[in-house]
């Protein structure tokens, strides 16, 4: 980052609405796109005018005995009624996932949910950056989740983060919860990458093809974006946005990541039977903010799916996003980006990707290696082959991703999702690479709706 971003400043007191109210492409910088102070304030301010604002750390921890555990913790604020900002009621969801992979029993998980600042006190502060979520119920210990900077400034290379969690966690094979406590100290090695386009980092997640979307109260008109993106701009969404200025309102998020947050010390206790600690591991950090308009509401509620790998490349001090998203009415969209060492810094101190593959250069193919969940009966692909075609401006890649354990399914709020650790190996730019990635995989629902645990 530029020298001006190296140290924190006092709270700039930027009004909430200066950060905007909907994620969309624009060449005009909002407060978060103008400079480092504005961007750090954006990361340090609750934004109830958006439908969703999330902060997540996820990756792997290495126990002193060499065992590998996957870990994820998050804080996410969601508007109670999407699209309605008055009154500004926000539902806070914060949680922990911990999975000792060699046991292959599934994750322990616990969390906090409720109305922010009403049933769930929630604070975000600027200097130092700190997200604090807590919940107290009569007769039970207070549950807390904290993410904070203890040295440096949020988003700056070398910033040290301390993550602490104390929640009641469901454990595999048990119908009761047990107290779980986790502490992690980790240092950022890259700085924060802005994956999206324009000064405010807009990241599109689907393309319209011009056909109206059906809706309960009538068809929602859309414009044809897919044809010009594919035919005139070679599948390059960034080139299309720059040339046309299409705001793609409500079609994505503002998306930022720190791909290499290096763990120096950690410890976990779950109930009275499991205690572990270590001095090694690597985390990925994501921040996403989004608002849904009518067409987006229809898409995300009607079969929207995604497969994404957040890839860590510690040897070259880089990170990658590789993914495909899809929905029946709008089709598929693929994205693959890499950034970190060698990236150019934007005006707000975030790093720009060093390479961005267009649609036709990306292939993400599941293999026949699958696992059927005995809990949900969903079928998940555990191995994916990824090829990224190279050019003069981007390296070629040939990678295989494999789930680090079969059972990494989480069933929360009656919804089954597969989030967990993958390993990868292959070539990137002609060099052999291997390491870890975090995978978010959509399962295939069971045929004939069989009843668990007798999945057909």
C-alpha cells in the first residue's frame, strides 16, 4: 500500500450514507473509494442501508501434533426486510465452524443471532478496528465473537489480528451443545485486494440476457448484457463495464479479501474433552456488502447456485478467486482472478488483481468423486478440475481441488451447505503449485426426497 495508508488515523466521522446504499458499478468514488481513510472507515462502520454486510475469516489451523483443523468465523448483518431501510433494523448473525478433519465426523458449530443492538449488542469501531458481537440469555453464559486489530491498521500489510470466540457449539454425534472457546493471533502478509470494478469495488455475480424475469406481481424487465459481454468484449466483464458504464444495479456485491493472514498462535477448547493449540495456520478474510433490487430478489430466491474456491498461494504471496455462479433464467457466470504480490495499489490503498480471466477462459468441472450426506441426503462433488487459459496478460492454470475431508456439511436454519477446506495441486504459469483453498459447494438434492439416514 502507499505510505499514506501505513498508519491508522482518528475516527473520520464519515456519514453512513456517504458509503452509498446499493452495490453497483460507478466511475464516481464513494467515501470508501476515495482514499485509505475512507476505505478503513467503510470497514469499520455498520451499514444498515445495505441488505447485507459480512466479515469472515476462514482457513486452516495446524495443531501441535500436526493434525489439521478447518476454521471459519463470521459476523453478518442483514436487513430484516430486504429493500426496507426505515426503520433500520438489522438481523445480526455471527458464528463459528471448527472441524478436526482427520475424524471426518463433521464440524462443530455455534452462533449468535438476533436483532443488532436490541437482543444482540453489536459494535464496530474504527481505531482500533474491532467488531464485537454478544448475546446473553437468562441462566446461560454470555456468548461473544470478537475480531480486532491489535497492531497496525485494518487492511494494511503487517496488521496483526486477534480473533476470540466464546459460544455454545453443537458437536458431531451429540444432541446437546457444549461451550467452545477459540483464540487466534494472525498477521496479514499481503494487504487487502479489491476484486471488483471501479473505485468502489463492484463485483458482478450474474449477467442478464434480455429476457424478462418472472415474478409474482408480473415480469421484471431486464436488458441484454450477455450478448455484448461475450460477443463484443470477449467475455471480459470489466471491459464491458468500463466501456458502457452499465451500473448492473443489484447484480452483485462490493468484495474485498486478504488472502494470506498467517497464524502465529491459537488455542481452542470444546467442552471438557477437547483441547488443542498450535503456532501455525493460514486464514483468508472476506468482506462483502450488497443490496438486492427486485430482479436480484427473484434470482437469489429461485435456485441461485455457486461453486467458489478461495485459493491461497503463500509461496508467491498471492491469492485467487475461482468460481462459477448460476441460475436458470440468467445462466452461468464464471470468474477467476489473482492478486497480491505485484499488484498495483488503488487510490484507497486496496490492491488490484494482477490477472483476470474472461468467461471463455475458465473451466470448472466436477469429477465423479462424490459424497452423500447421511444427514441431509444431499450429494456433493468432492473433486474439481479447473483449467484457466493463458494469454500475454494472464498465466495459464491447470489445477485439481480435493476436499480435505468428506464430511464438511453444515446444516443451519434448515439449510444444508458445504463449506470447508480443500487441497489443490497443479500448475500455474508453468510452475508447480499446491496448498489449501476454502470451498463453498452447492449440493444436489436427493432424488425422490428420501428420508435420512436412508439416502437412496
